[in-house]
C-alpha cells in the first residue's frame, strides 16, 4: 500500500482512503495479520464511541463530539477497503502450485503493479531538462539524517531508470512463479501455502535483476539504501559528520540484554545498540563501494552554532586504510559554496542560470561582474517574470531571516490583521489551556504553533512494542486501581506502612492480574511475547515505587485519585473534581486552565495539610525547568487544590512533587513550609513566577509571537516532532535574541533560586 505502484481504485477506494487506512494502522499499532487489522479497527471504533467519557492527562476530551461521527465514517471506509483488499489477495491454504502461482500473478495485476510500472513519465519529471551526461553518471548519497530532505528529489531524478529496473524485476518474479508451477507432478499434486511461498523465496534468492544505470541524468540523488546493485563513475557521500553518519543509536527503554536474548527465543528480535552500529557500518560500506573511479566524501566544517564540526570516525578508518597500504595520502580540501558554482558557459537551463545569477549577486563571499549579473537578472525578469519574481521573493525572505537583527515574519512572528484578530479571540477567550500546552509553548513557541494552531501531527510506524504513551497509561491505570482498592481496605485505609505492607502486596497482585487481563481482552498489549516481559517489568517498577512510599511517606494516606478540573465532557465528574476550569486573571480576561491531578494525599492523623503527587514514567522536570517557564504542572495543581479541597487543608503544610515510577524519589518538590515549619519564600516566588509566565505566554499568543525560539537551557530538543521544518539555527536565534529580545519570552530572573530540585 505504500508503493507508488499500488492502485487503490482496484479495490474500490481512492488514494485518500488508502492513506487513511495506513494512518489508522499506525495509530492502532497494527503490525501484523489480517485478524489484527480487524481487531484493532474495532478497538478504534469503540474508543471513538466512548470518547465522551475518555480524558487525556490534561482532562481534555479524547475526541470532540463533532468529530465522533466523522471519525467513525473514516474508520468504516478504511475497514471496508482493507477487507476488500485482503479478500482479493487471499490465497488458498492448500492447492496445486500452478493454481497458487496463477492467483499470485493475478494479484500483482489486480494491485496495478504492471500498469503502474509501464506508465510513461514525461522527460521533465526525469530531471533531465535537456541536459546531457558528461563523463559518466554521478551519484550523490545523502546520509541517513539528510535522507528525509533529499530523497524526494532523488526519486524524481532516478524515476526513468527505476521504471525499467522495476519492470525487469516484475518480469523476473513472474518467471520464478512459472518455474515453481512446473514442479507439480500432476493435476492432483497439492502443497500448502507455506511450502509454496518457501519455494518462491528460494527461487527469488537465486534470481538477479541487472541494474539500469542512468544515462540521461548527469546526477542521481539517492538514499544509501536505494543504491544496492548500482555503481557509478563518481560518487559523492555527503554529511559524513560525527553523530550524523553513523547516527547515534538509542537503547530500548525497557529491555536489557538478558531480556532481549529471552525474547529472541520466542521469535521477537529487538535491535540493540550493537545491531544499529552494524547496520550503519554496512550502509557506509555499501555507499563507498558504489564508486568505479572516484569517491568524494564531505562533511560541514561548522555546526549550527558556528563551532568547528568533527568528521565521522569512518573518515579515520579510511585514512588508516590508505596509510596501511602505503598509498598516497588522501587529498583533503576546504571547499566553500562559491567554489562549486557552475560557469555560465555550462548553463543548460533557465533555472540553472537564475540560480547562478542569484548566488553571484547575494551569495557568500566576493561578487565579481555585478553589472553583468544584474543585466542577466533584468533580462530574466522580462523573459520569465513569474519564476524570477518568486526567486526574488524567496531571496528576500532568506535574507531577512539570516541577516535581520530581530525576529520577523520569516522567523514565526505573525502580523496579518485577520490572523491577529482570530488569535485575540482565541487567547485567552475561547481557549482552555492545560499544563502540557503551556509547557509546549514555554519550550518553543513554534512547536506550539505547529501542533496546537496548525494541528500538525507526527506519525509513527506500527511496532510490536507498546509506545511510551501506552506504557504510561498502563502504569497510571494500575496505580489508580491499586490505590482505590487500598483506600477501600479497612486495615490499610489508603496507607502504606510496615503494618499494611503484606495486605498491600496482595491487593497489588490481585489488581494487576485483573487489569492486565482487561488489557489483553481489549487487544491493547502489542506483541504477546513482549507483553510477557513488560508485565513483569511494570509490576516490578510499581512494587519498587510502593516500597519507596512505605519508607518515605508512612504518615500520609491516599485520599483522591485522577482528580479532574475543567472537564470538557458531559460525563459526571467524580468528587472532589470540578467541571469548571480554574482561572488566572489577566489584562485580556481570565486565562482558563484545565487538568487532571494524579493523586492527592492527606495526613493520616487528620491534621491540616495535603500533598500533590504527579507520576512520571520517564524523566521528571526539575526546579530549573519551573524557573525557566517550561514546567507548570505543580503550580497549576496547587492552584486547583485551593478550589478542590476544604479551606482547613491549607492551614497545614502544602506539598507537591513529581514521582518517577521507575526510579522513585521526590523531584522538583514545592513545599509551603521548610523542615522546621517556617514559611518557605521560594514556594510563593515559584507560584508567582509561574503565574507571570502564563500571563506573558497568553499575551504572546494574542500577538502572534511564535518564533523558532527554544527557551529551555538545553536548547532545541532532538526529539521535537517539528525539527525538520523549523529551520532552527542557534547562532541566528541567539544573535537576534541578544539584539532585540522578545519580552514575553524572556526568562524571569530570580537570584534567590538555585537548581535544587528538592529530591530525596
């Protein structure tokens, strides 16, 4: 379905329905099996129907009411399309080889592979534009980090030769099917589908398809993975920088090496850091061995902060290889952008001439023959006004972004009156904020703009493993069930102490068994083999956290769980939750904030006071993140408690902290009094500063201030969903920030605050 050759109309669907089916598969985490598709799509239907009763961590409706009917229609259309697809492509479990081969060959035709591969592509789409190859074809291989930006043009350039190669591949595949069909000894000879497919795989393993080398396009841009079986006179391997090629690998957050070995025996092979390193090494070898005559390897000399960049350690291996052979040392040269400019005499297309002229006039370095280039530009304005004016407009945007001394419209500052009017209506009037939304804005206003205002969403490929969000929901669900049962116990009464520990463990075992069974019945566990390991890990982590609580918090009892304030659904809000959001005053009206508190504890002896606990399945925010305006949960929850709890609770000590489940400790604790019972000035300052940040951010939203402006002290996150579209450059942001800071986005200084997070 992801192939460009797939024809969804053959199965009664349009391209939009096919794309939606793929999107739903990713959302439902479908990674194998026809039954799995049906099961998970039914799960999405049931979740959509009960969405009015489902809330996210901020207390927001999982799906707005107006989207439910539309959502169900999308799921039904995708489900019907997939059912037709599976039915048409299904092969008998047992039949003669010739029958199976004919059915498989017919499936290829039904799916549109032959007709799509034969489709003629105009010359312009092949990227030739009348250019002829000089001195053999050249290939440019972007590294893995560049692939998402460069592969599209590479596919366009290589489409013509790719068509011929694919046609040969399809023909070779059908030849293998015919050869396998000849293995039948008689009409009654039958084999199982598994046997037939194994024989086809054996035939394919012995089949080769000669690669079609490009003849018309002088340069072919390819991802390294797409260059297998191809070779070129000249190869340029770009971006061989440290941490880019090879890319930094990450370990799986759940499974250690022993568990991975155990999973492999059960048929689940999870890659580890060593596997990733081997893959990167093979990719480098594959790229470097594509060259017949020369290979040029490049990497940037400066990083995004203007500091000297390091080359990949693969370069050291190359130098060592040639040194070991006592060959001439490899030539090394520093090359600037102007060194690569094509002479005017070699221009073959107007686009090349326009690009050359623009670069000569406004590119880096010294410009020669200015009058001549201005004359060329003037002539092109008369000959091709649309393309030239577009190029000049793009140049103006780039120039303002790169050379301007302050943030402007090309950095993310909106200025159109109708847009500003809409933003003023939305913030704070129509919008109900949450801690998560405020923290997204605090980390980077552009990320808030892309996700919250434009509604962009990153999609992930389905995986046999549960994602971090799914695992977090399971941790929260288990803890809610456990503490609810603990509170109902007459002996424990919501407390974890040495005296109640045995009963607590029995309650945990019973709650976990019932909850895990419910998850399994609902099909929300991913791979069964992985789930066996994850169940043990989740139960172990929760028990460790409870053991920590038994030691550190015996004087508290769990009073309230999953307390909602500002619910946007029609379902009842269990007490002491609030249907209405809390509100902060601002010059433009109340800023309404919703959320959901994981847990509220009260003193076991009945004295005044309370504590708020927010569970974290990953790393927890610190006091520094609250100081810089990228963490608001604890202040918001403390404000909500004023409306939720009786007034006498505030007569005692107020405490709030994050509790990492996997490594239990208090993180970023806020306490109204110190250990001696004296008022804690830092507590009030932190709350006041959070309130000021929220007012500033609301004002920035009204003014359309959404620059690419990472505010956290650790800068731009490597895990941002919008990293590929934000055009972030640290040197540019810092220069503009120093010359003309945006008041609403600047940190609020407090010399009395340190980095102590109140941990234990």
